[in-house]
C-alpha cells in the first residue's frame, strides 16, 4: 500500500492550490515498527504543513494590504526582504515585501510592512507561551530538549533565547497585574483566608548578600480552589496592588473578613493587611509556633542518662515541655509564659554535675528564646484547639509545600542555581500563573504590553 498526504489551499476567489506533504512507499510485508507513522514522519508532515500554510497566509495578507483602503489603488513596491517565523512546528522563511505609501496618503508617509503586522515577535504567540511555560517548569536547557523531542522545532533556540522569552512573558504578566482594574467578581466571597510565608533564594555572585527573600501567599475562600501569589519584595512593582487585585478577583470586598496567617514577621503581616480590602484578623501560624517549641524538645532528648536521677530529670523536663506545647495549643499564653520562666530558672540553677549543667544551660537558653518569641506574638496567638474543631484555618503548612514547589524544586536546592532578584521575580510570575492554571488567559490579556521594534502600519 502507498499513501500520500495532500494539503488543499482554497483562496477567497475559489482558486485551489494543492501541496504534497508526505508519502509512503509500498512494502511487501509489515513489521511492528512499520505500522502507522513514526515520530520522524509525523514531525516532517507537521513541518511541511506549517511551511505551506504560513507562506500561503503571508502572501494573501500582503496582496490584501497592497491595496489602499482609501483609493483602492495598488501601493508601489519598495523592496522584498526575507523574514523567519519561529513556531512550534518549525521555522518558516517567508518573503516580506515592503510598500511605499500611496499617493493619497498625505499625512502619513511611512513605509508599509504587512509581514511585520502579523509577525511582530518573529514567533507565534503559542510558541512563546509554551516556551515560557516549559522554561518556568524545567531548566531552560532541559525544556528546550523536551520540546525538540516531540515537535519539529528545527534548529533549537539557544538557552539565552529561552531565558529571555520566559522573563519577557513574566514582565508582561506583572504589568498587566498592576494595570488591571480591581473589579469584584460576580460571586462575593463570605470570607478570605490569606496564608503568607517567605522563602530564600541564593543570589548571583554580583549581588550583595548570599540570599534574598521571596514572599508566597496562598488565598482561599471557603472550600474553593487555592490561588497562589508570589513576588520578590525588592523587585515587585506595586506589590500590594497586585495582591489586592488577586483578592478582588476571588470576590473580596470592603465587607469581606480576611484571616491572615503568618509567622508573625512584619513583612507578611503588613502586606496582608494593606492588600485586604475588608477587616483583617491576624493569626500566628501554628506550624511556626510548633517548630519553635520543637527546638527545646529536641535539646531535652540529649539530657544525660548515666544515672537513674538523670533519666528521671530528663523525663520530667520532656513532660514539662509537652505541657508548654499543650498550653499554647489551647491559647493559654499567660500560663505558658509562667511555666517557661519557671522551667528556665530551675534549669539555670542546676550546677551539681558538669554534664547535666551544660545540657541544662542549652535547654534554658532555648526556652528563653521561646519566651521572647511567644511574648512578642502573644496578641495573635489563639485557641488553636477550638479553631481546629470549628474548621477555622490555623496553619500555613499547605503554603510551605507551595514554597517548596515554587522555589526549591526549580530555583534553589535541587537545581543548584543562583538568581538575580529581577530574574527570580519574573520567573515566579510565570510559575505562579502556571500553578494557578491561568497562564493561557493571562498571556493573551497581557499581549498589549509586548515591546515590539516596529511601528504600527498606517
């Protein structure tokens, strides 16, 4: 059996042009490797289809634009150049004629380039969007390899081109987030939960400091889907306005109460309070509070156990720390502070044995640090046991997993990378849109912020 794949192009006037895309030779017998199309044949057919289609569409557009819309005269030809269009199905070279202005154009005397109108970025929007998404999810070199494995990209773009296009898409998304009007959705939210946490990324060598901070916020309304927001505070443009736009998109209004979960730091608390359009209620995240309690609990495990008295003293110390945890879990701040102070004072008084003394001093120091932390955050410590029974949010543990996915999986621990603050900020914009599953829509809306090197045609 022989097979041929033909492409039929029909003009508006009924003219038909037929192009052959591929063919197969006749064989006497078949093997499992010969059934259907191979990956190489499929890529070749897609590339040929794209080439013929783009060239035909370009020629048709140029013929239409050569006719002056005012006097219906043909514009004189100035010159013909070549232009390449990069797409997911190969790089296509087309003829790009340029036309002189028509005689009736008195006020506008610019040269008309029809191909530049339909190929402003020298690549298709779909190619740029897919390249940015893959570059945000995978290292640039690996993303380029994966795409070229299944698509007829032709000569692959350089790693620098992939990086530049990804960051350009991130810049567009940020500008659109700042410029978008803060309109409330049709379904107002009864309440908003805003969990804010921070992470750190290794900085490039030319920047001061080894790391810089990244803020990650996770917003939810009731049982709905979680929405992620991230930015680098040092590089974000109108960070509060961007977060407020996300809250408005979820239905937040001036009467919607917002519960802000954070580790108590000034940065996340002030950002959540400034971005929330309605009344706010701050809650200290139980995850961070429990981690603070875990430090003296771990130190207590190293208590000496040479004698029976040492073992009993270590057991009593572990039980005391568990009582401190229980009191904080039930919101008994005053009682927990008293117990911390009493335990730390008794540990500092231990001086009989040398080994227990060193362990006691370590646990006492950690308890003093815990007391300082609890005293500073006492106003936002709640009854976590009651809140959990009522189904209220008490922890940012889910946000911690989001930080792990956004930062460490692509930008930190597993990739051994160093980033500039600006590059990390723009990369996070693309990754956030990808995790929210809004990259296709946001990219189409943010198209107006693309920087093009040509002027609009007359």
